[in-house]
């Protein structure tokens, strides 16, 4: 899969998260399961890849919603930028 395809998948899940008005800090497994199942069925992914994709969609939205330099403050997200 190309990077543009992967980015498109992240964007589709992100749009659904926004549409559902879900908190970007959501941790409830029942709520997140909806997005994992969506990723598995629409993008034909295995469980672990679906979870990764959904987590990246939340991270994408979180980074997009804040005004900071990810290289300076990436440790807040566990990004480990140096």
C-alpha cells in the first residue's frame, strides 16, 4: 500500500471520528471498537493493523487541533522525536 493510500485511510477514519464528535482522548474500548471494526471491514485489515490505523487517526486529529511544534513537543505523544 502506498503512503497516499494509507493517509487516505487515516483521513476517512478521522472524518468519521469528527462526525461522531468523539473526544480525541477517548479510551473506552467499546467506543474505539466501532472504529477498529470499520477499519477491518472497509480496508480489509487484520486486528493489529486496524488498531494502529485508528490510533494514528486520533493522533493525526490531535496534532491537527493543536498549535505546537511536534519536533519540540512530540514527547507528549510518545513520538520520541530527537
